[in-house]
């Protein structure tokens, strides 16, 4: 399989080219690659996706873009994660209060504990992401001789599955915990109000039929029993 | 150095439902009342205005209205042999902070507890024999009967604008209400809300099966309502942003739109926000409280507020924490089984619910109210339900609500679906509108090892020990959940879904995923200081001018939400202070 052109290489040469454009530039050799190709077709022509990040470094952004495109692949339902703004969402969350450990008890001493005791890392969520990305890339280099974003889409899917199932062991980072945090944050970005940078054009809400934030159903609760409520969703962004 | 302030008649710690009720009742009776609230001010407008209040990420995921664990949290372990570690992020439960407390962000389910709950040990010993109650399960009767508390339940339902349908008015059964409820003096203040399609299907199926479905009582106003105090509530608009949010329509019975503004209209009432009480101050005998110490968290200034009476009206967990930090009562030791304060911590085992998927039905899960629902009490309040087959104390309610159809948190897919990728996406798109859930809410009986004490290692921002929680679900809980989950699954199968999830089972307690904010016990009420921290007026046996109000007083947890009796007990305690303690301070009998 030929190498994917890589976001970092493109950044060096052409600046802000989207991951979808990159994917379209390579031949599809597998189902996941085909999905990546579909991304190019499904991506809206107007309103280019921002690839400007304030927390993520270029290699980290390349990782997150590739990861969210595998977690939320492009298909006829929505564009891929990056084109839905999910990487942007994650960057902003990591740069903001949540990433900095807001509303978390951060005092020691530290002990691993058991999973039912919850998050016990001394790292803030932003630091945890940073460590998790580095450890995943180290794992990919060791096992596949390339960093995560340079793997084929199929290889990326396999790495993520191995992390999810605990088959891959990252050095220094609890693998399944990091995967779960990555997945959870990606899903938040996909489904949260577009005001946070993800769920671009309310694609995720349109996909499932969630009408958004006006939500006055005093009459509809009676008139829409067993009946689809088809409306253009409205977001905080639309109403502000 | 703390600044000593002018003495008042009563200082109230925490201004949610219980603090708000005491503040209103006692300031209207002419007492000088100061309320200390650790969080900030809040008002429906602008704090809960559309569109910003419809922000699932901010309110439901990042917990904007809740306590901040960075300042104070608790540590947790399953058993005394394990190392307790801090709950570093909120998860399993969500104590509120700020004016109105959890009364702002609750869903509004408002039960009166059963006759069995009020006389738990007596009932089981009489019906099943003493040996039926395991020796490590310290269940006990409430120190007042249902009949004694009935007028106070009624009072709270009137205040909060509860919608429902009576099942028993003065002993006369009523069609459509809860067949198994205790007698009520009168109908609910408001008729039940409309039903969702899922609730209608459930009602039909359960009637067919011979059960007794009824509208779940709920403090979401089914129409505009003015309560007996003149507070005005709007009608619920079924917005689906109830629990964890404030209500922009003022349709959710909440203290910040009812009792608190009434207290604030009294010249003898004063509210201080951002005021964090660190300790109840006792005199040298340790038998009398002289006031409280608090820190203004906005300035860092420390104060002493002297008062003739101290009322702990914080969240149930924090009431117990303050008692232990202040040396009120004897701390409980689960190994020696000595002491009182901290024992009988209970929670709410879930896990018995089932999700149903239909190819041909549309449920619109976003059209939702916090508490509306169709419920069954056949496996809980019903004395006809023989617990012998289940082999356990307690029971569970089964209900179909429809309250949280928001897309970050609610994305049902059939079991076996991957959590991400193309297949996950297709399933999510297909089933979001086409799934419904039958919930099972189980009671929780106390166990000698399920308890609070002070953590030996971890501290809060004031340098005080965190509370330590030792807790797990036990055999009795697994039997209850397992038994009633099968009943729920039978109902589900009769509804003929295309597929359904497997009947739930109960594993170990996990403090990470949200389950309920139904933490009870720790400062339990009873008839004797030998087995309780507070008496029937929620008055400390050890320091009689301290009242400890809230679910901390429950000796066990019912298969119901706690707020109904929490509100009733607050009115009951306020009455006792007004009519008894004021005339003759000291231990009430």
C-alpha cells in the first residue's frame, strides 16, 4: 500500500489543505480508504473547514484529524470528523477551561486505583491528551514504523480497535482510558451545539433528527406521537 | 482572624429546597434568619434564558450548575480494606451549588414514600419474620408515621406545583392513580402531564398484563399555576432540557422561584452568597452550638456568625461532612459497629432497565419533560407483592419516562453495535428516534459497611479532611434488581420490539457514570440516640440546637426519588422549630 500524503508535509508546502483533499488524492484500496474518499464527495463545497489550532501542535493536529476521521468516518450521512469540525472542537476544549483541569480535584497523593474510582491521573485533560497522542505515535512507530497519521485508514482503524480492546499497550499511558477519553471528546464535538466548533452545519443533529435548541413542544407532545418531526434544526449559533 | 458578626436567631447552611423552606417559614414567623449559601445568586432571567440554557455540553456534560470538586469532593472505595481515592470529577451524582441548590437542576419526580418505608423494620419482621432481615442490614422504622407526615407532603406538593393523579383520597381508591399509595387528603394540585407515545405503549402493555400503571407524580407544572404562597409557575413546554438545567419557563417547582423569594421579602431575612461554612461552632460543653464559621470565597475573609439555632440544609452529603468536621455526635466505626454519624449511607441501584428498538415507531425522545412518566408500584409499594420469591428486602419501581433525549448523552443502539465507525453511525442514525427505555429504580437497604467517615489523607481547599465514602452494591440489591429487571423485560417482550437489550444486572458500584443524585443517610433519624443521629424533628440528639435537614436523615433509600419526603420533612422541622423549640429550647419530645 502506498503512503498517505501527510498533513504535516502539506502544511509545510501548501498551508491549510483539508484532510479530505488529502484523502481524495490517494487511491482507495480498502473499505476504510473508500470511506476516506467519500469524505471528499460529502464535504460541503462552501465554508472551508478551519485547520487553525491553538493548543494542538502540527503533529498532534495530524493525529487528531486522522483519529476523528476514523471514529466518525465520512459516508452518505455526514462528512468525516475533521470536516464536521470535531478536531477544531477538541483543540478548543483542550485549550480552554476543561483541558486545564477546571472543576477537577487535582491534589495528590496519586494512586492508580481501580476503574470504578474514576480518573486518577495527575495530568490535566490537555496534558493527558498530549501524552496519549505521543504514546500512540510511539506505539505506531514501534509496531508499524510510521506515526499514526501516516498509516493507511485501515491500519488506523486497527490501531484504534486494538487500543479500545486493550490489545495495544501504550507506554506510560493507560491505553483504554486514553482511547475512551478520545472517543468521548470526539462524540461531544460531533453532537454538541455548533457554537463550540464541531457539529458543523448541525450535520450530526440532522443525521439523527434532533431539532435543536428552541424546543417548545407543548402541542407537539400530543400531535407528534409516532410521527416524525421534520424541521431544520436550530442551534445556539443560529439564534445568537 | 475571623470577624465576629451580630447574633441571629437561626443560621441556615445552604439555600436549596430545605434551606429555602426553613428560611421562608421562620422569617415569616418573625425570627431573624441568616442563610449562608456557598454558591452564587441565580435568577431564571437571565441565567436560564433561551437559547443559552439549551447548551448540553455546558450544563449536562461540564456540569455548570453543580458543585466544583476542585474545592471540595469526597473519596471513595468499595470496602474498608481498600484505599479510598478522591472523586476527581463529578460523575455518579451531581450535588448542586448556588441559590436553589439541586432544587434548580432536578427533574422533579416527587413521591410520597410508602407506608412500608415509614415502618420498614416493623413491617418486615411482622410479615416475613425477624430472620428475613440479614444481620448486617441495620434497617429501622422512621420516627414518624406516614399519617403524621401527610399534611407536610401535601404542603410541599402545593408549593412545588406537583402534577399527578391521586390513587387514594382518604381511603377511597381513585381510578387512574397509584393503586398502592397511602391515603392522601386530596388530589394533586395539578393534573398529570400529557403522555409521550412510549408511555402510552407502556401503559397499554402493563394494563394488559394486569399491573397498575399511573402517571408518575412530577413537579413539572402541567399548566400555569399559582401556589398557596402566591408564587407563579408557568406550564411545562416539554423542552427535554430539565435535569441538570434550570427551567426558562418557571415550570419546574424550584426554590428560587417559590420559597426563597418569599423569604427575601421578609425584613428579618438576610442571604449571603459565596459563603462557605467550614464548621459549626460548639461551646465548651460540646452540647450547644454557638454559631458557624464561614469563609467568603469571593474575598477569602473569615467570619463567625453566632446564632441560637443552626440548621444544616446543605446537600445530604455535605450535612454529614459538616457534622463530622464539627464534632457533632459520635462518628460511626463500621468495623467496631460503634458510633452513629456516617452510618446507613444508601444510594439508588439502577441497571435493571431495558431499551426497546422498533422498526416502525417514532418516539421523538427530545419531546420530553424531566419527570413525566407512567410508573408501576406493583413491585414496591404493594404489600401484595410477596418478597419471599425475591428473597430480599425492598423492591423497585418500573417506569417509562422520557426526559433526556439530548444527543451527546442519549444515543441508543442495539447491543453488539460498535461504539464508533461506519456501523455505529448508521445504527445511531437509524435508532435515535426509534428506541424507548423502560427504567427500573430499586430501593437500597443499609449495610453495616456502607458508611461515611473523614478521610485520613485528602483535604479540601480549606485544609479540612474530605469526607470518605465506603460503599458497594450488595447481595440484597442484586436480588432486587435482578428480580424486577426480569419483570420489566417480560413487559418489554410483550410490546414486541424488533430487538431489545438484555435484562440488566447489577455489578459493583462505579462512581464514574451518572446514576442519580439520590445519596441518603449518614445523619439518620430515629426514635433513640442509640441508633440515630437526629430525632423525629431532625434535631441532633447530641447538640439539640442543631437541626440536620435533608435526605441525610433517611435510614434507608426507597425505590423512589428523595425530594418528596425531603420537602415534607423540611416543613415538618420548620413547624417544630416555630411551635415547639422556640417556646422551650432543648431536646424536643
